[in-house]
C-alpha cells in the first residue's frame, strides 16, 4: 500500500503545484479585464488581443485548475445522499464515478481533441480575429493537458477510494483549512 500512497501523493502534489501556479493567472486576468474596460470607456481604445488574452487565460485557469479543485473536493455535486454517507459508501460512489463517467469521458475528450490540436500545431494556428493573439495552437493544447491532469487526479481518487474500501486508508480527507495542504 505504500506504493499506492506514493502515487496518490505524487499526483496530488502535481495538481497542487499546477493549481497554485495557475491561480496567479487570475490576478493577471482581473488586471487585464480592468485595463480593457478602462481603456474602452475612458479613452475609447480597444484591442482584440487584450480581450482574447482574458478569455484565453480564463480557459487556462478553469482547465488547469480542474485537477486541483478535485483534489480539494471542490467540484459541484448533489450532496443529498453523499454528504452524510459513510466513508465506505463514498468510496463506492467515487470508484463507480471514476470508472463509469470520468475515465471514459476524459479518454474521449483526449482522443477527439488530439487531431484538432495536431492540426493546429502543424499550421501554427492563430486567432481568426484581425489583431488577435498568435498562439491559438497553444490554447488548444490546454485541452490535452487538462485531460491528463484531471485524469491523473481521478486516478488518485480511484486509488484512495480503493484503499478505503480495502480498509487501508482513513476516510477521505483532502485539506486542512489552516494550511491548505493535501492530507493523506
């Protein structure tokens, strides 16, 4: 079981680092939106690349932050039954969700977006807008990275739930509100 703990810890660490890093992009995004609004309404200046920059950064934050959010049990779900359930029941639900929903959906997202991303890289695709950002191929690549990071975090959830079912782990406890670190 120590090997599983190491895998879970490594995956959690990767998504923790990515999540905390991409959180700084939110600061840049807010400043960019503020600047776009001030420039547009105060002096009548608008730039397509500035508008695309905050849309693209918004996409990056959501896609890269998905694994971090899952690691911290922050995704929205219907907690009518799950919240008050036993650790064993939660582990069964998590295992089923990983196998039936998360795994196949993330696999399809990766598989179906791969040709689009490859084509985009081949032609070094840029924004369709005049004056837009040049690296659309980089933004499209974020979909693949999302699939991998989110898939890894679901693997960690699967392994942790399996440990719980087998009696090798304490109930799922993700974070300590005081330090924000992921706990095993």
